[in-house]
């Protein structure tokens, strides 16, 4: 799929104030600093579209971006940033959970995992939460440019083995680098497929 236009629309803390209508919507979630905002900029070919930072905790709102005047990409705050303090963490958790559970337009949630890390409890628990609530999601292993191909493959294989301990079937899996743009076509092709699904009935 070609991306010929991507524009920022609105930032919110309240899911009720997110854009109306029934456009397909794809949200990006994961631990703080995993590379959500960078991936959105890579997918849209738009360097400064989503705000990125080397410091965790950069994105604190629900951010809607309209792509090709047709569908939305949503940048969400990261979860689990220890230094944010309990009050802030709880506030972000509420924003994230209310968005994920209430936003019917969300056709798929991309859950990002750093490809260099061992499976972390916080991500596995988050997946359980998605499963329990029947939220459609895929896994994106990020920052694959930071390791060699064999190391990346071994880490991801081991991660999938861990998931198979609790999941009968694995969700779709993508591997990306926002630096060298690997994985871009795979994700955009997947979104294109999902865009063909019926839209929610909002009447
Ligand atoms: P929060 O908004 O704080 O939750 O973080 P985020 O998940 O949006 O992460 P962000 O995109 O801001 O990236 C965090 C850091 O990781 C930045 O320094 C990015 O440059 C870096 N980064 C993100 N993706 C990649 C990647 O694919 N490869 C490499 N080498 N660095 C990356
Ligand atoms: Mg961010």
C-alpha cells in the first residue's frame, strides 16, 4: 500500500472525544520506549509526525493520525515506565484500557515488543488481558537493526515458544526496524487486508 498522506488530527485523554465515524483504526501499544512513535513515523514516511524521544514516557495521550484520508493510526502512551510514579502509571493505564476496551473502530492493536529482550511479565500479562477481552492484536518485534539476524531469529523463536505455553494459536507476528524500514511493507499489506473488512455499524 502506498502512503500518500498522513496528518495529525487530535490528541485526547478521553476515549469519548476520539474522532467520530467508522473509519478503520489501528493502534500501537507496548512498553514505554519500545518504539511505537518511531514505527508510526516509519510506516507513514513522516519523520516528525508522532513525537519520539530517547527518554521513556514521551507519549502520554491518545493521538489520532489520518492516513490517505481514509483510515486512522493511533499512537498510545507506553505502559510500565517505572519512574513515572504510581499515580502517573495508573492514569496512563486507565487511558490505555478505556481506549482498548471501548473503541469499537479499533480493527487491530499492534503490540510492540523489543526484539532484544526476554519475555517480560508485564507484556505477557498485557496479552492475557487482550485475550480475556477478545481484543484483536498482532505482535511487532521492534529494533531488529540492533542485533544480528541469527540473534534476532533466536530471540523471536524463544519468545514464540514461551507464548505457546499459554496460547493455542499465535497472533500474526511482524519484525521491524524504524531505522532501516524493514517490516514496513508487511505491516502496511496487513493493514490493507484489514481495511477491506466491513466497518462497524455506528447507527
Ligand atoms: P513512549 O512514547 O515513551 O512510550 O515511547 P515509544 O514506544 O513511542 O518509543 P519511541 O518511538 O519514542 O522510541 C524510543 C527510542 O527508541 C528512541 O530513541 C528511538 O530513536 C529508538 N528507536 C525506536 N525504534 C527503533 C528502531 O527500530 N531501531 C533503533 N535502533 N532505535 C529505535
Ligand atoms: Mg511514543
